[in-house]
């Protein structure tokens, strides 16, 4: 569905964010993209949805194909019309508008697609939003705002969603709910998902296949089960000490890092 | 070289220990900088007087700790000023320094400590400490630990662990008590006493501790003038970055500093080497072939990815250099010199500064064979790179090429004081004051290496009419195919490594019908090529398994095969899907390939290379 081929992305002609990055998202799958801060995960998503130019970023090499078409000449909104929806980091809802108006605004994505917005479906998914549909979105809690962001994506009826850290700043209980939703979107509606996530445990629990990024490059890839059992992933992303023993206090945290090898 | 009479050092020819030399340098020029250490971005300086005082104080603390004359004291750390300070202190206490690679995994450390009878050990940090703790109970002879960087180790008392700072403080208090004892121990040190134990790289078996005497060390110092005399002035900068437990870096950093009063610079860490290199701007730079290959590959990636005009001009400059490489530099015509001058101003000097080699008067490559193309490239851009041959058993450098490598042989001439001859079977034999004492507690290995005072180097060499030498290969590596042909794998491997897509090439031919090879691609250059060619890849493995990459490497091998004789040509290659690594035991700490281990680990792949072709 989406294939990213050897892209180099540079911000302001000076800061290189991505170095020959490639990845492949098959139709109907959930693919996770993991990595530490500044690895280039968000840039990857922005490049895929063509938002990177708004931040003075340029794709110097490589290309991104969505449904077999090069996206280079498509504007970001044209991509949404084609069925690629991007849920950005930090929700980005219209905080002055009501919940209802927010969802209505999202129906713009349906223009020219002969589809009708299905608000009831959103409310069925998130009963909380129905209760608050007349409220100004800025006054919603963080979890509710994330639900609204998801709701907007559902209104747009996309074929594929790029999700940037949906668990950011949410309580564990809400996170479970959000991840259930992601799974339902995938299984019930057949939406393909590319998920960027810091929480490796969560990501592995729902993803079919994962990529691990570091300094703008993919360093490792594989099925979630394979990555989960890899010693490097375990010690750097899952926080499991090599011997599997439990750390008792902060004093036991090592001052050096085991060398990363990323053998695939 | 002019040198003030008051400074006595190695060049006056009368034996002195390293400590005496330090003391003399401190007396003659107390304020002169001896060591610079970069910490948190600031270069801290130590004068010769500081070094003399601090090392003797530290020696006092070692005496108190129970270090006796002849005790073995290990150092397990990356390069830092404490390494050299501890080294001098240990020698001042009359003990022997045992250098160990900080990259060694736990099991290897067990062997190093055990084989050298190390009783006291200086370690760098928590990482090394954990390796020692993991060996609890397996090192009965190891008594005490000192750690340079105690971060995260407060309250630890394993093997009476204490920090270097505490030890130095104790030494300061105790020095008045032990001063006489230390002077006596320094005075009692004889030329034949062991100063340093250096482990051989262990490419064919377990590393063996070679005993380097104070006399060897002193003799190595005397050769420095012969090698670099006149070129590199006193007070020149040296950046110490390759492991100090390796004889070449000992030679480069410590022997040089003592013999010619150079400044030892220690960068922040290995990870900041590029920056440190630009800061220190060394006059003398030593790199193993791997370092030069990396510099070359890095530069070529920059050239290929630059603006098209920049790429075009730079390639023109490089082509021009290549054309001139046919003529020795001293025989250049007026026009050749003019052209060189033109490109130097426009391109070459910028390339040199980019690499951090802007000030380098002499660059050295040693420790492993290097491809001739690489030497030509560096000489072309104005780096005076010379090959040195030496081994642990010759206290480092034993012979060296003249400027710009202008001699017939690949490793140049032996200086006065070192005699060399070639045995009937082609093996290079060496005699001289720099030849080591023997392997520690290993009389069989010593007896087979040192015969009637001649060091059997294990290298097959060739003597050229102009008196210079070339090394053909390791004697043990020579392979005999099932057709009875003798092949020297390093010749084939280095021919292949001239391709900048090939980082490592391991040839197999022994008792086989024809040569084949395992090839490790150069990830950096290969990815640039792949991006240009529109080949999608993610990791090293996916690149190495890509059919287009396999095809490209086959073409490269085919092209380079033309430079070899028919029997030497590689018939089939297999690309490695991971990079060779010290942790997996495939290469030594100095990144030399362990053939036996590779043969074992990749037996299936190697057999497949022959079956498919049969």
C-alpha cells in the first residue's frame, strides 16, 4: 500500500533527518515504527503524508509510493482524498470548535469521493464523544481529545492511517482503550496502519511487523515475535536486563551502554 | 636535528629506563607540555615535571599496595592520560606493565590475566569492572583493582577496589616515606628486565604475552631518529587513539614522546575521534589500513554526494593525481609539479584538512597489508604516507619506507642496528636490540621464534635490488590448492579490497580445487550506490542479500581478477550477511581476521561455494 524507498530528508538544507530509509507497508497490516527520540520517526510519517515541506524539509533522494503512485507531486490534502490519513503527534484538533464541528470539518476529506460522513459510527465507537458532542474540544481531557482525533480519522474513511504516538501523555487505562480501537479499526474496517510508538511493549502487542530506527536509518526489522526475543531490542527497548534479573534500585542502573549490534 | 645538550634522552645511546628519561626531561624543561587530555571539551595539560612527580607519587602508593619488583600489573582501559601515568608508575615501582584490550570480552580477559600472572589491575570504568566481577573465582591470582573512572562504583569493595584518585592521594601522602625505595628500584632496573608485556594479536590461536624489556624499549627509541629524523620537530603533536596495549601505539605515543619530546594528546573518547583529530592537528599520524580505508570511503561518499560541480572538479583533481602517480615525486617534471600545485590549492589541501591531516608531515600505515591503490590515493592528495613493518616481537617498527614511499619494496629499509635476512624458505629473519625477550611462561613458543638470536618473523619477505624489502604474506597463511599450487591469500584479498564496495575479503583455497571467498560489503559506499541505482534496502543484511548487489560484487571480483594470475582468480564469492565482529570471535581486537574461526563458523557457506560449482 505504502512503500518508502531510500529517502533522504533534509531540514533547512542543513539538518539531515533521514538517511536512505526504506520501509514497506502491506495492505491490511499494522506496521510499527520504533526508535528513540530524534531517530526520525515523525519525519518519516510527515514525508509519507507530504507535510514535511511545510517545515522546510526536502526529500533529496528516493521516493514514496502510495497505492503505486509517486506522492511527490500530490499535495497533502490530495493525499487525504486518496485515502491516506495522518493523525499527528499531540492530537492537533481544532480546540475552539465543538466536538461535532471538529468531526464535520473532517468530512471535507470526503469531497469528491461519493461517500457520506458516518458520525454515528464514531459515536458508537466512542460513546464519550457523543455525550460531549456540543462541548468545545479544547476542554476535553487528553484521552477524549485522542478519541476525537481518531474520530476525525474515521469520518474521513481512509484506507490507511499514519499514527504518531497515540499513547503520548495518556493514562495507562486510556492507552489500553486507544490500542483496542486501533486493533478494531484494523480488523473491522480493514484499515492499514503505520504506527509510530515509543512504548515497544504496546507496539509489539498489536503490530504484525516492526521496524526499528536509529539516526535516520532502519537498523532492524522483523516480525514482532522475532524482535521481542532479540537481545538488543530487549535491553534497549523493552528494559529487560540481559540476565532477566530485576533491578532493585536506581543504583543498579549501569553507567555504560552495552554496544548495540542490531544483527538481523 | 638540533637538540639542547641539557636534555638527555634516548639519542645519546646510554641505556636509561623510561623513568630516568622522564626525570631528565622534567629537569631540563620542567614546564614543557608532555601530555594533553581532553575532558568535557577542554584540553588539560601536564608538564614533564607534573608527569615525573605524579608518577612517582603513584609508584609510592603501589609500593604500599604490595607491588613488588617483577610483579605484573595490568591496565585494562581505553587510551587516556592515566594509562601512561600508571605505566610509568608501575615501571618506577620495578614492576611489569601488562596491557589489555578494553574491547575484550570477559572470557578473553580471563585468558589475558591468567597467561600473564597479573596480580594488580587498573581498569577503566564500570563496564570493565562488571567483566571482572563476572569472572569471580576464576582469577585466583588477581589481588587488587584500581579504577580510573569510579562512576557508579561507590561502595564496591570487590578485590579491594579503589579509585585512581584515591590511590594518587595516598601516594602524595606516602611519597616521602617511599621516595628512597622508589629511586632504588628505578636504579636497580636492568636493560634485560621486562618493562611491558604485550599480547600478540592471536589471529592463529590464543594471544601470547610477549615480554618487551627496558632495553628493547630504549632501542626502539633510538630508531625514532632514523625513521623520522629531521622531519618531525620536538614538541610535535601526536594523537593517541589506537589501543595503547598494542605495540604500535606504544611506539607511536610513548616511545616517540620520550625519544623526541613529543606531546601525547588524548582525546575525549574514541567516539569523538574526528573532532579530536582536528583539534590536535597531529604532525605525525599513525593509522592501521582499516583507518585509511575508512577515511577513503568516507571521503568518496562525500565527493559522490556533493553538488554535481563539486563532484566533477574533485574527480578531475583525483584523476590528475592518479596520472602523476606513475612517476616518483622527486622525478616530477616542471609541469607535473605545477599541476600538483594548482590542484593542491584548489582541492587537495581541503581534502587533507577535512580528514584532519592538514598538519601531518609523515603518515604511517602498519600492522596489516594495505592496498597499493589506497597508498597512491593518499600520496596523490599530498599525504606523505609511508609503510612500516614491525611486530610485537620487534617492539614495533622495524623498517620503514622513505618519504612518499620512494623505494622498490613495500616496507622500505631496515635502519642501522637492525639486521635482516631472508631464510631459504623465504621467511624474514631479524636480529637487533629491538628483538623481544621471549614469550612469558612459554618456552616452546619462544624457542621456535627465537633461534640463535634471530627472530623468525613468520612473514615471507622479498628483497629488492635497491636494498628494500616487501612482505609477501604470513607463512602460516600460505595455501596449497588441491592442484598443488601455492597461493598467498593476502595478495588476493588486498587486490579485491581495492574495490571500495568491498570491505573485507577472506579467501579460501587450502586443499580446495580453486580459490573462493567470503566478502563483506562496505555498507557506507554500497548504500550510496544502492540509492543512486534505486535499490530499496533497510539493513545491512537486506543490502547484502539483494541480487543487484550480489551482481555488482561479482562484477567487481571479475574486474579485479584480471590483475591476478589465472590460478589466483576467485571463482565464486558469497556475501556475508553480517559484519565480522570481535564479540563473535571472528576478528581479533585489532580487527585481524581469525581464519580458523571463520572456517569453522562459516563451514556450510564455504562448502556450498564448492558444491554449486562442481
